[in-house]
C-alpha cells in the first residue's frame, strides 16, 4: 500500500514539474520575462527550460476540446449562447501549421518562396461597396458587410462545389443567409469562436448579434448600443467578451453575457485624432492590439485592459489602418496609409520587417498573413492588384490583377486553408483558392 502511495506521489511530483516547466517556457516565449522569473524562482524550475513555444497552449486547446465535447453530450452551456452544432459549426479541421520563426526575421536573406497559383470565382454582389469580410475560426464560413447595410453569409463547402467544373446538381448558391438590420454601412464582422453567432459593427453606433443557425432569421437577436461609430469588432477566444474599436480613442470592452461596457482604468494620453481603425485579440486573448487614425499601434493587456506599449509614428504621420498578431503572439503585422506594411516585435516595440511596393493612401486597407504565415497579402490602390510578399525575406513574390473594377476594398485570408476573399468598391465579392 505504501509503495502505491509513494508511486502516486512521485507521479504527481513529475506532473507538477512538467506543468511548471511548460508555464515558465510559455511565459518566456511570450516575452513575459518578469513573470517567467517569478514562477521559475517559486517552483525551482530552470528559467531556460526547453519546451516548444506553444506547447502549453496546444494542450489547453486539446483539453478544452474534450471538455467542450462532453458539454455538448451532456450539460448545456451556461453562457448567453447555446453552442452551435447546427451547420457543423465549431469543429475545427486540422489547419496547416505555421512554419515561420519571425524571431530570426531580422537577418533573413536568401531564397524567397513562390506563392501558389489561385483560381478566382465571382461569388456575389452587394447593392453598394463591399466593405469588409471575416472567416469563421473553423474556416467553414465567411461573411461580408456592405455600405448597403446588408451582411451576406457564405458556406465555404458550397463555394467549392460551385467551383467544380462539372457540378451535376445544377447551380449552387453559396450565400446561405442575408441579414438586414443596420441603418448605416457595416465596418467590421466577427464570428463567435464556439456558437453560430455572427457580430457586426456599423456606422449606426451599434454591434448586432445574428444567429445563423436559424434559416429564417434576417434580424439581430441582441444589440449593443454604443456611443460612437463602431469601426471594428473582435471576439475574445473564450467568446465571453468582445472588444470594439470606435471613434472613441479607448477600446470598449463588453461582457457578452451582461453587455456591460468596461474602459481602461489608466488609459494613455491620446490626442484628438485617436479613433480606432481596427482592433484584434491575440490567439489566447492575453492581449489585444489597436491601429488608430493617429498612426499609433497600441498593445493592451487582455486582463487589466491597460495599455502595455504604444508604437508612436508606426506609419509616420499617416493613419494605421490594420493590426493583427502572429499566431505565437510575439509579433504584430500592421498596415498604414503611408503605403507600408510592417512587422513589429511586441516585447521591444522594434520594427522587424517592412513590406514595401504596394501603394495605399486613400482607403482603409488591411494587410494579412496567409494561413501558414509564410506570406503577407495586401492591395495596391493605383493598379487594383493583390500584392504578395514572402513574410521572412519581405520580397514581393506575386502581383495579381484583382479582377475588381476599381480598387478592392478589403482582403481576408482563411485561417485554415490556402484561400482568401477580396471585396470591391465595385460591390463584388471574389473567392480565391489555391489550384492543386
């Protein structure tokens, strides 16, 4: 009996040691050096312990997936939204893994990768400019928002079926829902990470919640009335919170269960032109980033909502129009009206890479990674071209005619496969898919 107890104690001790090692490595890899030192010291764990950068994160995601599966089979979710099983939402396919280590990007020279050819399909047209697009986290849906105040929801499997050369079932309609509930143009969209809920932020100062599991629903089932034009929205990875970037210079944090709004208790001094063009959460929700009209990229703590770093003049005196994290949360990719796309080290605020050769000075464009983060995509205003760079070498690897009449308004890449959406000032929505 004593032998069994000893063995159990040893197993538990080993488990705790493994867990402490993963925590220290996780904090260190995410530039939280002070916290890593404190945990290492308190648990007698070596600070330089070896572990893959996102190992702890991967294990948590797997554990939550199992727990989530048990919830679906038994106990109902206690949050505002029922977990969406309709339309097969939320069951993530295995995405292609990121293979890029940007920590070595400063010194990278040499062979530039080639970007595979894509085929294009015109999907649909809005009645006015198609202003924004967003993929669901599982890559199964994409939504577009327009100046005509409507939102279209597309099912990716139907788009692919439509693109087959010999579709025997006749014409396929990839638009599965159209929502009409705003009275001003749509600025941004996002999908709830687990539920069949789509949110939209618009110029009418509202954030609207649509349940796309219901085939007949045309209008929002919940509405947040903000005090400002809602320029950008982003769900926390838990789905319990969302951040709104508005004409107000401080991000608005909402609890989606109570709709209570929180503002940072100690916001930085922000001038008169601090309206937020884009806000995006990091993959774990530990941080969020804002790109503002005053040209500043700001990094915010996801728990305390305090501003951790301001990269002033990120795009000179020009507006910063977009910002998003790399998957490992160590870098931010930003785009600005100074016709530059830049990669920043979060820990130091240092410029790591600059992607030049695309002119964008008028519209609120964004730059995005492809799903493996090997390439960066953006838009060239004068030529109506999609410009693609090798993310590590910053060399332009492709310039493709967008096939839009007039400048594309938005580009959004799938998080799970080699495919992206472009939206046009010509009102059209186009789907780009890698040709095998």
